[in-house]
C-alpha cells in the first residue's frame, strides 16, 4: 500500500509539472497540486499524532475548542493555494495543523510558545508591520492577482473569483483571530486549573470560618 500510495503521489506531481507549459500556468495549476500532494504526504506521516491529539483533548472543553478551530483553519487555508496568497495559505495550514497536534500537551511553556507564534502570524495576516507583510486581504486583490499570474490572469483573475477570494480571505483572518483567542483562553484556563484536574481552583485568599 505504501508503494502504491507513493506511486500515485509521484504521478500527480509529474502531471502537475508537465501540465504547466510556462511559469504562469505552473503558478495557477502546478504549484497548488504539488502543495496538496505534499500536505497529503504530511497527513499520512503524522496521522497517528493527529489521532492521539484528538483523543487527548476529549473532556477538556478549552482544548477541544483549540483543536476544532485549528483543524477548521487548516482545511480552510487550502483554498489560498489557488491564489496569489499561496504563501499565506501554506503557512496557515502548517501552523494550524501543528497547533492541533500539540494543543493536547499539558505544558505551560508550550502554551506560551503556541500563543506567541499564533499572535505573530495573526499580525502578519493583517499586514503588521506594514513594511514586512502586505497582509492576506491585500495579497488577493485584483492588482496582486494580475501581477502574480501575468499571462495566465485571464484564467485565474476573473472579477467574480477575486471577489469570492477577498471574502474568503476575510473569513480566514477571522478564523485565525478566533484560533488565537481560543489558544489564549485555553492557556489561561490551564494556569488556573489545580494539579488534580478537578477544574476547581482554590481561592486566592481563603478565609477561615
């Protein structure tokens, strides 16, 4: 089965490259297919870790929210492989998938790292700082589309499609913000939970009766 799977993936990659008779067509057809194939390979490799993470968050509402939003974010970001913002989509997929896999780890230090990385990526998506990132929404407008696809823009830059992608980009930014907020909420909750896992923390200033 492994040999057959690798053979099929190799055929898909070869088709993607051969179908692109010039660099602009490669951007519109070949690159997205290659990225999809690579993500499928990564999914097969990490499926056990993903399944274990899904089982580990059961019963923890905060971590279940983090996991669910991360999975949704990863799936949604695949759309942008077919846009000038393919780089934003690719990083969003990897980061969201990584967040989903490691969110079940009961580590305060790891929670802080996840919060920091997600915050930095959210700022990047909205174009902060301006000199470093144009932002996701600006990267999928008509001007960016024509500049990226050039001679293939008649296929990839229809006005209706660009409007749809702009709407999807707005949703992606919202999902990333929601993911960041759930990560922060889960991190704060983990700090207030007692070691016995009862979910009932001792009062800060207990009073004697």
